C-alpha cells in the first residue's frame, strides 16, 4: 500500500519536472495544480494513515521536496515569461521613428499684455504689488476720497459680498494705493496689476470682470511733469518710439488735477474710424496728482510729499495690439482663440 502512494508522489514530481506550460494562462494553471490551495498533493496527506509508521517521515520529506521542485519550476517559468514580454516590446521599438509632437501651450493674450506693461515699469524702478480682490469699502472708496453718495458705490455698479455693505469685489486697482501707502513710507514707486469687477452688462465692449495696472509714485517734489514724462516713456516702449500722446483734463476723486491719456492710433482703416470714433485718438489710462486728502487718509504728510498715480485697462490695449474685436473672447477659454497666441510675446 505504501509503495503505491510513494509511486504516486514520484509520478507527480516527474510530471512537474517535465511540464512546459506556455503563456501566462498555462503557467497560472500550473501554479493552481501544484501549489494552489487545492493542489493535487493535498489528498495524499489523507492517506498517511496507510503508511507504515517508520516510513511516515520519509513520506513527509518526499512531499516537501516535490513542493520545492514545483516552486522552483514556477519561478523559472515566470521569469521566462517576463523576458519574453520584454523582448516582445523591444522588437516593437522603432528607434528611427520620429518623436511624438510636443504640444506647446500658449500664454493668454491678457498675460502677454500685462507682462509687457509690467516689464516696462520694472525697468524704471517700479516694484510690483499684488493685492486682494475682495476689498473693504474703506480701501476701495473712502480712502480714495470717494464720497459716501458717489454713484460708483451704488449696488448697481459694485458687487458687494452677500449681506454685506462693507466687503466688496474691488472696482479698481486704486484700492492697492491705499494698502501700500498705509504700510510703507515714501519714497513709494509701485505698480499693481490685477483683476477688477463691476456690475456691467456683458457685451462685445464691456465685461463684469477685467484687468487693470495701477501706478503710484510718491516722494518729495514729484511734479506733473514727472508724471507726463513717465507716461510718455511707457507709451513709447509699448507702442513705438514715434507714438504721439495727449493728456486731456478729466476728473477722478483721488487725483487733483486729473487727466486722461490718449495715444494716437491713426485713421487709416475702417476699424480705426470705428475704434477711435473718428478722431484717431484712443484713451488708454486715467491719471493725476494724488489728492492731498488721499495722502492724509493713508497717513502720509501731504505738506512734505506729493505724488502721481495712474490706472490703465488691459483688455482695451490687448484688443488693440492683437486686433481682437470682442472682449468676451478673453474669458471664454476657447482653445481656437487661445492657440493663436503661441508665438506672441
Ligand atoms: N481707478 C480709475 C478707474 O478705474 C483709473 C484711475 C484714474 C486710476 C486716475 C488712477 C488715477 O490711479 O490717478 O477708472
């Protein structure tokens, strides 16, 4: 009886040694058959009782040996399988094939325009200040000398936060002027780029969100002539050395005197007539000498210091530079629009 069982085990051992399963599926079958939880060696243990006592140990050793053979065999099979896979992949590699095309991104036209403006002012020593878009009424209006009953404060024009009469989405980057003056001592020379919000009907010409770059220069003896020269330099760098500018008197609560600056765009095409309303001139910014009230509101001695400020819209300038005729395009993220700026800088 014992002999039969021993023979069976030896037969299984031989079977294992001769097995040549091909492919992952067959190898798995091999594993299940000889090493799985219901492998074919298991039932043999049930027959141990039929083996003479003095041979029980021998039987145990033999079964163990078979198990080890199966394990070694499985390991070898799996390694061979991996090699085959690697080789297969290598044989599919065509080292002469052209590389995959890299997808180049494009900068947003507003970013390009903004960066150009920032670069120009950085070169003459202006520092960049970025500030919060959610502002309080004081920095956005009160500090900037805008009276309580000014129409800009109206819910119609300003987005206030829900249930608040205090917190709002800044309506202009001029709020950064107040923030900087409160925390720094003159000389102050900064520009503040960023997004602003106004409750306006969205159309091809205007949007409820847009971008501005604010400028502020405060020191002793700063004059209107300094401002004009700075803005002329900016216009020349932005629009070319022979650009023409003009300053028209205007009004802003935070500057006195105030002006608006136009650049001469020309009257060569139909579009030029339309964009400039037939004058050839295009308004690009508001500016002026900082009102002494604003300096005092922010803790700066208006007898000792004076300064100029300006604020310009970015969308308008980007539209001019790139011939874009609808402001809404900037905010739609249409890839067909954005892709056109791949080579722009
Ligand atoms: N904050 C003004 C606006 O949004 C623009 C402006 C005008 C800013 C004159 C200034 C300034 O700093 O001096 O329309």
